[in-house]
């Protein structure tokens, strides 16, 4: 994958962020795809903008995007490269107007995510990564600073970042069994991935069903590019070409050094459920 691909992804994500920011400044209406699953004009407009931009630049590469008709990407599992897009990751936070939402574009090659752009529209800050090349934070002027995961190696010293709007019973019990020193709530799976990638947090744990593949791909590539680890809650790579698009085996993202310990603790928790 060339640097030009990542630069194009960033350009498109920045344009989508501008669309989301414009809607955010208005008294927008909110619809619901299902109970607790809001969608706004920002989601729809940013989705269309990203899909058109990727199609114009990358032709037949399928785009699996949250607000697209599934028929638009129905053959993606057979394609060598696939884009996964969440046009406004953290719509619940967008609706609450707490600024914790992001545009996410991830690129899958064969079985693994290789490139990521996560862009936060309100602070106008982005995080980009290419596996094997590194990861960077991009400010509102386009200036870039390399980022890297933290060196924390003991869970007792770790900072965990957890969902703000989806604090399930599984998350609460996992939090208690992990025994980390500190934890903080944050909206948007992408922003949590960025916290891990830039070393501001040490682990993100979501042991139950955790969104969909478009919530995972960009974070997976970014955390990996920054030196961390990203798997499901059982320690397996996310199966992006599986029949389901749901992250039904959970998500664990860490600085890499803590990954084994986190998975061991989660396995202990699952064992108690079977007793």
C-alpha cells in the first residue's frame, strides 16, 4: 500500500469531518434505526461523501459503510482490498453534543487492516497509521507528530478507557476483574483507539458484542501501526470477512505489553459465567 492511499483517505475523512461539523452546529433532527441507535443528517451526508470519494479514487474497491445499503457491498468478502467506513462514529455522543465523535476509514488487505484514518471534527485533530510504517497525530494545520503506544507493563498501573454510552454489565464486571489503577469513559470506538495509539491510555476492553466491523477496522490498523495489539476478547484477530458484520466476540485493544494479561483476566471472568 502506498503513502498516496493513506493521504487520500485523510483528505476524504477531513472533508467528511467538515460536513459533520456543519450539521453539528445546527438544530439537527434525530432518527432511530432501532431503539438506542440514532442516526442524523451528518451520518448520511458524510457517508455519501466518503463513499463517492473512495469510489472516485479507488474504483472497484468495495466500501463497507455503516449508512450504505448492504447491497452496495454485498460481494466484499471476495475482494482483495476493502474499505470499512463509519462516517460518524459515536452518533450518540454527537446527539448529546459532547464532542466525542469521529470519522473513521480503515483499509483491509486480504485478512488484515493495513491503514487507518480517525478524524475528530470538533478539535480538528486526526490520527493516521500505516502498518509497518508508523502512526501520527495530525493537527488542524496538517502538522504531524509521530505517536506510539505506552510502555506500561503492569495492569496495576494501567489506564483503561471504556465506553461512555454502552456500559453493559459485561463491561462493568470486566472492569472489576482487570484491577487497573485508573479508568475513564470516552465516546466513539475510534477515539478510544486513538487514545491507545498515542499512549494516553493503555487498554480498551469491550468483552461483549461491540459494534460492527466499521467500528473496528480503522482502530485495529491505527493501534497496530503504533505498536499495540488489537484482537477480539478471546485473543483472535477480528474476522473481517466473516458472515456477520457484528463484533460479536468483543474487542480488546492494548499497548501490546498488557494484552496477554488482559486476555487472561477476561478468560477467568468467562470461566465464572460457566460455573
